[in-house]
């Protein structure tokens, strides 16, 4: 079976302050870190050994995954001493991956598809490389794939600055999803001790000299580059997970959650382990609530993500927000983002009682970790 390498090297600057205390690849998506979800999908396809190419907050990632035993898979690590780029990062893992084909993933992408189908396609095509593709309505933000429509053989790559939409505006096109299946000979195209981009420097070259294909993926794919995309990615994956359950459910509610019968759950929602929801609350739709969260009486929560260990007091209203772990929200606080203009609280933030924050104008209103919010903002 193939191995895999997952890249975890970016700072996640567009997601700050959420990424000030945890790396982007450990951000929870429906109560499980995005990279952990990737690992479990790879494991389901038969991958039993994964290399994590880490740099930013490497110690946090190593402490979380350790040797992979808790996930039933062997995990090794490489460390970037200097920024190596996407190709340079996997070059550091060459000794782990040189014997057979391997998956390569960007560790900050929300996915839910069957990797074994991609492996079957790759082997049947006798491809040098296979790139998972996703058709998007507006491809101008991504690298666009130009391919033979019959065979899916890639003819050309267009980076986002090279793509020129037709006069009538953008049309749906397959884009590079950040998931690859490569033969080990690819390492001969990557020089050592040099920053190299696999998208810009390696793929165009191997597409000229070898058979490189794209494989259209079904299911969920979402880049979490910005806060609103992170919220939408949580909601999209939640709906996909519910739809694919063996039994009919409207939400994902852990059996250990304690929910007052006087509270109303408006589906769909995710509610984690040991979470307590007291009386007369309205939760949902599109509420993703982590583990060990306490929500007191008469609270309204919708279209938001709440991380673990957060305490939400009485008569609180939260809408269009992402609230990190170990936050405390005081009585009568109102936190409301308008559409895609979210409220973001980093970890260990305390919002005092009677505070009202309404975000109308900013891309997002953010509070850094361990801060105290004592004044209203409208």
C-alpha cells in the first residue's frame, strides 16, 4: 500500500487570531482537527504510514499526534530548517517515500472522499502523477487545470494570475485541490536544500515529459484560507457527514451530551462530548459545538463554531461567530456577525456581561487570546 505525506508549514495568517495558539492544520472541523480527518481518510484507503512535514508550531503537532498509535497508523516527522516550499518539504521526506507511490496532501484542506478510488485510477492509468481536481464555479482564485476532456491527461497548468476568464465571466473549471498521488521518481525533479514549489516548478515539467492526469473528486472539498471559508467548511462537512450516515439523523449529537428537554435544537447541528445545554436555549441551525462546552439558560446560538471547554452564560446570543477553546462569555452578551463579517475570538478570551458586539463593516471582528472584552462595539 502507498504511504502519504501531509504538509503543515503555513502560518495561517489570514485566519488570525484563531491560529495564534494552534497551527492551521489543527483547527477543528466538526470537532476534529482538519489534518486528523485527512489521516483517517487515508487510513480508510489502506495507508498505514504517514509523514508529517512540519515547521510552524511543529512541537504542538508532534505532541498531538505523537507516533500515531492513538489513530492506529504510523506517523513520522520531518522538520524544515528553512522555508522549503511544497516540493522542498516532501524532498525532506524522500527517504520515507522513495520505494513506492505516495499521496501528498496540503494539510489545511477540508475533504471527505474515497482515496482508494483515486489510487485505482492512478494505477489503471499508469500515471507518473495524478492530481485530485475539483470543479468550482469561479476558478480565478486557484490553479486551473487544462486537460484532455476524454482521458483527463493534463496538458497545461494555469496559476491564478495566468487564468483569464472568458468575456462573459468565470465558467466552472477543474482546479488543483492540493491532493496528489505521485510516483517516487518525482524526487529526481526536486533539488535538495532549495525552496521549490511543486505546483509552479515541478508539475509543469513532469506534465511535459510524463503522463500526468487529474482525477475529479466527489464529496466535500474546501480551502480554509479565510474565516468565512472556515465557517462554511464546517457547515458543509457537517451536512455531508450527516447525509452519509448509515442511519437517518438530522444532527450529530454525542450520546454524552446533556441537553435540557426545554431547549430546542434546530437541525443541523454538531454537539460534542460532555457538552451541557441548560433550559430554554435555541441551538441552530448550523451550530458546531465542541466537547465540554457549557451553555446556560435562555441562550441563542446559530451559524457559529464553538471550540472545546468554552463557558457561555445566561441570555447570550451568538450568530456568525467562531469562538475558540476555553473562552468565557458573560450574561446577556450579544455577539453578532452580519453575513460573512464574522466575530472571531481566540482562545481564553473573556467577554464581560452585557457586552454587545455587532460586526457590520469589517471583514471580521477579532479578539486575541487571553484578552478581556469590557466595552461594546457596534
